[in-house]
């Protein structure tokens, strides 16, 4: 694709859809110094977006705006075609409705300049399902953000069967360029990665409330005052690497492996085969990257204290 | 129980078991200014505990020690009977083995002064299963901490069928007195609350690795750079209250309810009945306690920024 620009030449981003996620993307791109052209079929788009961006701006200012960043760099386009006319990248954040997304992505594709990558914020559909009606589906990717997109760094990037790999690579590079943390997936997986983890937890929470086993407040406290304090610093795998004491993940799996058979959640565990055990051990060792358990414990402890203080201060702020 | 002391008269805590969790409890009680008498059958208890406490002490010092707190207030008792002889509270943190716990709790119960509450750190067994061999099972409770117990505030407190309610109340009050965040459960539930949530997420993670759908590193990044940044500030329910935009949890469930049928995790969701929907909506409204969605968004944003900065600084610290 010789006509594809490099990610650093993009100066205008088109945002299609002005809900919580679309508005969050608008705020993010504005804060990173881009001109943003937005389009949404609803009549109050202008008001809605102004409100969303204004609400996000104090946070973004405190994080540090890019040079030239301004809320004034936002334009609301009267038509979809005008929104994407000068865009170097398009982010679609329409409601989660498959036929709507299929038609909208085909419409966007029809009017977006060639070689410009179009990403969908979908939290659940695969691009293979969504790209069916587009004329140049090879440039359509999923770029799945987390709420609020202007603060949570994670974006999951994955293509569909008709997506070409240059588009996935380009999107991943562009998102990194605008400050996101990118997980580039090699295969489509329903719910991607983070939502699968989050959704498992959420469904267990709903089961507990449905059965009168725990209250909403107990569930939230269980996370905010419990494992939630570890997770911004160390993900679930690294967390359990430290639960094994000096023996790490290997000891943890060998010792607590049987608890995978316990009815601690309604989700059945996979068989803890030697391959799975070894993959988990190798995975955390690669993540630890030479840091000993003692190093990681010290790092975790500093982080938990800092996180608690940070949350405590903002609560009373 | 007229012979039960009030929680503020306790000056000595017995810690039985010197692994990662037992050692973490020792560090916590020492930092809160208690005399701690520990016992563990292994020959290197003294060394192991000294190492664990020394590793935790910088973090505890930075958090602020209670008046008179000192690592020197730790004694290793030669026998279980000597460990508990003067204790106002006993915390058992032996390995997760049901018959071992049953016998050990009976042994502790036999030599602990009457009226003193004995708590087990078990992460999975119910007190009903564990208290069967004890002579005075009415004072045995679960006090389930999170690793590391000297930093993560959450303790889940629940009794067994033979536990009397005064013991559950006393333990909850004592843990609060020593700075913990307590969830007092009215019924036994396998895995309690936080572990059920965490375990659902963990099992989904293991499934993904087992199937080659995601790497260990991707899973950890998905949490640390994604939803994990929200959870120390707002639990999963409050998080989804904000995912619904200005319509809150009600809009979220009405709008995204169908995604509960999606194959986003291997865990099947409960039926989203009107009762469950209403319970979720009432639950988050009670938690929000008058704060509007805009208030909660502003609070979340401040917290996420502070959490990110805190973690970032400690990583390079």
C-alpha cells in the first residue's frame, strides 16, 4: 500500500458516533493535538459532544495536553462524507447493533479516502461479521477502547477475515503514536481479551446478586478494597506469581491447582495440564524479565500504597 | 458472653502458621502496635518470619506505624499452647488442607483462653467444614485476608453453622479496629465474595492461555492498562453504572443486557430478570449516595489519573 501515510503525518481524525465512547475518543484526539471532525445522526450532537469534551477536559489538562491541543479543534460535520473527507484515520463508535454497524461501516468506507484505516470501537462484534457490506474491507479493523477512552490506555486491535495485515499494523502503530497501550490480537475472539476477563467477573457478580448471596455494595467493596488494589500494578497472572511465595507461579499452580476444582465461581476451570502449567510459568517469568519475587513484592507493595493514597486523596478531593 | 473482652483491650495476637499469609498477618499486627506471638511447626519459622516481616516493614513504615510498633514485639513460641496463652485474638493461617485445618483449629481451641475469638485465613473452606472437631466451635470464624494482608484492607468475615453470632460480630469489630475493611457475610458461600469474582476472571484467563487465544502478557496488560485502572476507585457495579452514560445502570442493563447472551466468557450469565435489574439499579444508587453520574465520572477520572501516576512512579522508583 504505497499510498498509505505514515502515522505521524495524520493531523485530522474523524469520529463517527457521539455517545459516551465516541465522545471519549473525540476528547482523547483533541487532547493529543488533532483536529477532530465528528458526525452523528442525532440532532443534538453538538451539545452532547461539547458537554462530554468539557467534562473530560480538566482531567486531560491535568495529564498534560499536546502542543496546540484545544477544544476548538472540534468540528461537527453535517454529513458523514464531509466528516471523513480530510481524515487520516476514522474511529467509528456507533451503538452496538450488528446490522447498523455493517451498513455504517460500508457507508464510511464508501466516502473515506483510499488507504485511510477505519477502526470500529465495537465491544463485541468481530470485524469479520461487520465488514461484509464494505467495498474495501481490507482497511477495516477493530480498535476496542475502554471507558473512558481519554484516560484508560488499553486498545485491542484485531482485523477480520477480509482485513489486510498492513491495516492492523497501521492501526496498532497509530494508537501507540497517540499514547495508547495496544494489544494486537492475531485472531478474532468473542469479547476480545479484557472484556472476557471483565465479563467473567461481572457475570459471577450478577449471579451472586440474583441469588441473594452478596449485595452490590459488598461486591464493589470486595474489589476496591481487595484484589482491585493490586491490578493496576500487576495483572492477574503476575498477582498469582506472587501468591506462591518464593516458589512463584510454579509453586502456586502445584499447590493451589486443586482449588480449580472448587465451586468458587460458576465458571468451570480448564484442565491444568502440564502444558498449561508450563505456559503460565514461562509467561510470568517472561513478564518478570529478571525481577525476582522479592523485587516484584517490593514493587507491588510500593504500588499498592501509592494507589491507596491516590484513591483516598481523590475521594476527599 | 460476659467474659469476652472489648476489642480495644487486646494487646497480644497469636498468629499460627508462618507462610506468606501468616507472615503478612504478623507484619500487620506488629505495625498496628500489637505484641505478636507466632507458632509454626516448621524448624525455620524464626528465619522465615523475620524475612517476611523485614520485607514488609519499609512499606508499613511509609504507611505510618502505630505508637510503640516494633519488629521486636514478635516472639516465636516453642509450642502452640504457649503461643495462644496470652492472646486476645488468634489468627490461623495454615496450608489449605481440610483435615489439617480441622485438627489444628481443634488444637488451637483446646488451649486458647475461653472467650477469645479464633479466626482462620482459609481462602476456600467453610467454617462449618472446619469446626467439626473443636470443643467450643462457637468462637471459630473465617477471617479471610488478601495478599499481602499488611496492605490490602479487605477481610471477609463469616461464621459456620456452630459459630455464635457474637464471635462474628467481635471479629468484624476487631478487624475494623486494626484498620481493615470488613465484609461481614450472613451466609457461607464457597470462595466467599472477592475470590469468586477473582476466580471467575482467573479461570477465563487460564482457558485463554490453554486454547492459545491470548498470552500471559496480553492478559496482564489487558487488566493493568484496562479495567484494572478503574477498580481501585470504583468496583465492577459502579463501573457499569457509568458505562450507561447519563442513564446509569438502568440504561446499561436495558441497552447492553443482550450482551449477557454473547459468548464473551465461558461463564453463563444469569437470567436478567426484572428483580435482578432492579436490585442492580438500587444497589448502585445506594452506593452513589446522592452523587450524580457527572460527580462519579469526575471522581473516577481524578482517581484513574492519580492511580496511573502512582503506578508509573513506583515502577521507576
